[in-house]
C-alpha cells in the first residue's frame, strides 16, 4: 500500500464526520436546554418563596397576634438575647428581642426588627433556617446569609422593612409601599438591592403574581442602576411604565409591597 492510499484509509469519511457533527449538535442543544430549564426553575422559586413567606406571616399573626420582628412580647416565648444590649447581640438559638408592636418593620433601638423578623418566623417553625437577628455591616440594614434567608438564584437574599411612602427615587417608583419584601443580589453594607433578573424575567414573575406592570400593583421593581435599565422610563412618577423587554441585562430586583 502506498502512502497516499494509507492516508485515505486513515481519514474520516464524510459520513463519520456528519455523525460527529450531529452528536456535537445534540450535546450543545442538550446543554442549552438544560440551562434554560434550570433558569426556569429558579424563576419559579422566586414566586414560591414570596408566597411561602406571605403565608408564614399570616400564620404567625394568627397565632401570636403580632408581626414577626415587631412582636412586643417575643422574649416571653423564646427568651431574651441580652438584657442590656439586645439590638446588637447575635444568638444561635431561639433567644431574641422584642419589637415595639407598631405594626411596621423598623430599625429601633431595642432590636433590629428587619432581622428579628426572620428569627421570629424560624423560632415559630414557620420557615427553615437559623438567623442571628442582628445587623452585619456599617449601614442600618446590612444583610448577609447570617441574618436573612437566601434566594435560590445566585447571590440573592430576602429582606423585609417598612418603606412607607417613596417619591423622587432613581431606583423605585413613587407610591405607598408599607411593609415590603425585597429580593435582590447582595450588596455590601446594605440591603440586597442589586439586580439579578432580566426585565423579561421580572415581567414573567410580575404577570404570574400581579398585573405585569413594574410601577403599580403589589409586585414592582427596584433597579439599583436606574429605572430606565429595567423599564422604559427614568421617571419615578411615570406609573404607566412598562418593562424594557428588549434588554438582556440582569438589572432588575423585585419588591413585594403590602404583601402581608
């Protein structure tokens, strides 16, 4: 056998090359399909967690006649974290601090209601996890995995606080918010406010739970880098805004207002 015929004998045939290309195509398609399924499951987890936390708060109020975190007799049920400096004393058990019973989730001198909120729910057996009940950073609402439950999408956390009324913000729309659930990507020395959803994904969550509009209803957006990155407006007073569905940037965080 000469060299040329040997080379032809050892080379791939067109049929073999076609089979290899088909297999590679199937593998690539399978990987992309798998990633899409994972992302879809993660999106569903946001609605599931929001619904779970809302139900947990309603159950808590029915049993204790108070909001978790705001409960002014929590120490009678679970013990006191620290008699002299409760607000800054972390606990790895059920011991906790009283809230002030105002009906809103606030930062007050005797406790960190936003973080005792999760601790009280866990103490009552209504959510999973263990939360130490204190602030973890230089700002009032510094959230970490030690004091707040994690979302199921990337580096996200859940946070709760009374936003009262907002006006003129560059990151949220004007309106009466009251006690809100907020879910976003972690932000050092702050509440979790960074975007983690594409506008289309935020719309998908909104339309399933509310009205599909980013500025009105119970489900709205927060955009740390500016409202016009997630919606079609930069004006916080433009309550007719729509989601910027053409954008593929993960710039939207979610806010659930008057959710419980």
